[in-house]
């Protein structure tokens, strides 16, 4: 287990050889815990084990509310090594495959062939279940030296994600070629991060058309049923979601970034964490607005940020019309249990 954001002061309170207990529910670390604290932690551990056994009985069952509404529950994964966890936890598909791991783990730009083999593997491993792959999403705070990105005071608001892809099309086209070549091996959706305008979506579509034309001329096969989606993670995208929805097959709400941009609260800064209310009405209104505009224009909508696993909001999301929830693999069955306990007729 890893704890982050504890602060430098914490390091002065712990030394080699100390015993420590980590509360995985709260993130609190107890250094040299007394008997009473240790007893409480062991009780929590026992209850968690029992809960996991109970959730295990839900494997193979449908994600369906008491009134009969079916919901897709997918898994977020950070690379090929996480596919097993998604399958073990009975995820219906992959709602977010973070493709940047290929770039972060390489000392140079990954070749089209390397990317193709990775995408092919995840598609084949999921055996026809939906796999949604997010295109490259890096910025100055994810150091990839060979990108030669400048230092930025505000990397989250800077040159990142789709902005890099649209201004360095040779990088973007290599990834898109690999994705479309791999598409014949499974059920692929591609989604594009950090969208703020209609023009960005139209520019992406033009580059995709170029990629398909190239593949056709090279007689390389690709699927005609690849779904095209965008992430709603900026307030701009949510506000103009009525204009974006007709251009796409689906939206995926990235609640982590949507929260930080909406509340002007840097999620990398622990000092502003108390001001980062993930249940803030502004965030929920933006999600509801996006869901309404998606459905009115024939698109479906999911959530792939951390809020998707917040079962205190599951019913609210379903009432908004959210079609899919994508969570870390260990939360798949927990969210399934919540969905199956909801009656939307009430």
C-alpha cells in the first residue's frame, strides 16, 4: 500500500525499524500503534475481508437496478498488467485504458508497431468486451524527457493531452494508426482528453480521416465500428456539450480534472484538498447537463473519474441518465452491489 500527500513533517516522525499501521480507508498512518489502535485496525481488516467475500457472490450477475434498468460497469486500467485485475473483478469492459504508460515507460517515442501490439493484446484479452482507449494524455508534470516539454508554472492548464497531439500530428497519427489497426481484434472505442471546443473535435476527425485513407492505400485492415468519444473534463466542454454531442458516439466524464478546473483547486496540492468538494453542486450540475445533452443528441455517457466509485452518488448518477460507470478494478463489485440495490421508481 502507498500513502501520498503525508507531508515532509511526517518523515521526521518515523524512522527505520518503526512499526506502522495504515488505514486504507482514510489514508491515515499510525506509527508504533498502541494495542487499542492495532485492535481497531485488525477489526477493520476482518470486516473488509468479509465484505469482499460477500461481493464475490455478485460475480456473473447483472448490473441491473430493482426496476430493471441495466448499467454498464467497466474498469479503469493503467496498462497491460492490470487486465487480469479487471477480468478477476468481473468488469464488463475497459472504460479507460491509459495509453500514456507506453510513453512513460519508454526512453523514446514508442513505435507504431509497439503500440499496435499493446492495443491488440488488451482487445484480444477482453474477448469482445468494450475497450475504450484514451489517447496520449501527458503534460509537463509527467516527465517524458524525449518530448522536450518546457517547464510550466501551471501544467494542468498548459500544453498537454490533445493540445500536444493536435500540434504534433506525427505523434498523434502514429498512435491513431496503431489503434485503428488493432481495432479488428476486438470492440474498440477511442476517446480524446482535454477537449474544450468544437474545432478540436473537428480537427481530430480530419486527422482520423487521413489515417484511414493511409491505411486503405496500404491495404491495412481496420474496423468500421470503432466508437468515437471525448472526455468531458473541462467546464467548457460541459457547457457546450449540446454542440459536441452530435459529433461523437459518447462522452466520458473525467471527474478528477472536472473537479479541479471547476473549483479552481489543484488536485496535486494537498493544501487545497479541504476546498475540493467532489460533491459540489456545480460539478453535479455540469455532469447532469452533459448527460442531458448527450442523450438528446443520440450519444451515450459514462463517468471514468474517481466519483464513479463513490456509491453515495450512484443513485444520483443513474437518475441523471448516466449509462456507464468505470472504476478501479477492486470497486467493480462494490458499484454493482449499489446499482442492484437502487429502485429508480421511488
